[in-house]
C-alpha cells in the first residue's frame, strides 16, 4: 500500500450573505419624474424673473419720460400712455390700504413658491410664472417707492380707454388668472394629472397585486 495521503476535501465555504436588492425600477422612475419637475420649476423661475425685469424696466422708462397725469394717445381713445401713482389695487380699488395689499402680495409669492414643489404641468408652470413675476413687480413698488416701505405707490402708465391705468405686472397677472381658469375648467391639476383620470399610484399597486396573483397561480400549478 502506498503511504501517499489522499486528496484533502475542500473546506466548506461560508454561506454568502444575501445581498439587498435595490429597487432600480422605482429609483429610475423617481429620477425620471424629478427631472421634468426640475425643468418646470426652472421655467417658472426664469419666466417670473423676465416678467419682473420687464415690468421694472418699463416703469423706469415711464418715470424718466412721462409727466404725471398727461395722457399720450397710442390707439386713439382706446389705448394711451399716462403716468399715475396708484396707492391701491387695479381700477383704483382699496385705496388707503396699501399695507394690506403688500401683505397679500407677500402671501401670494410664498404660496407659489411652496406649491411649485408639486409642479408637473407646463400650463401651471406658465400661469404661476406669470403670476409670480406680476406679484413681485407690484410688490417691489410697494416696498421701495414713496411714500415709504410697504406703503409705496405702484407705477401705472398703460391707459385702457377711460377704464383704468395699469402696467406690465398687471398684464401678467390677468393672463395668469385666465390660464388658471382654463386649466381648472379642463380639470388639469398642478401635478399634471387630470380630474377623473385613474391615479397612477393606484394603477401601479393594482398591477403589482395582479402580478403577485399570477405568480402564485403558476406556483400552485
């Protein structure tokens, strides 16, 4: 007999710890949904900034060019240029409560900034961008113009017939209000979904339950 030792059996390998599965589909879906929302928020901010700059630039032009109260016709009696200092709201309403209008404008700005986190609709981004820019335009006047902080008079110079005199910020606010009305009538929500449409989260949950039931049936079979 040979004294050569036989092959030594391999030592048992330690059991591998189960690795945690990363929900790649869910992570990818979250990243995909975050990117469009980020673009919409960026669009909203840029639009608001452009509206604010345009509003303040035209007001600076009106201050440097026009004499207060003197009307310059543009389209006859329908449209003109006339510099006015408005202590109230549009149409001369709420005169003498400038501080309250300032507070309302601040609240509008804060609300828009907060709800923009759930933004998922291009229409809502357009409307809220115009509304934010218009609110900031008139709010700037109330904060920095005479007679004092939070009581400043808004500079108006676009005269519409004999109805009222407004500015670029007012135009942005009116257009935004019209867009918001249209979106509401069409049932478009802030996140881009529509009223009466199936909830995507509920659809995903139902689909997962259906897949689980199908797997169970295959195992039973």
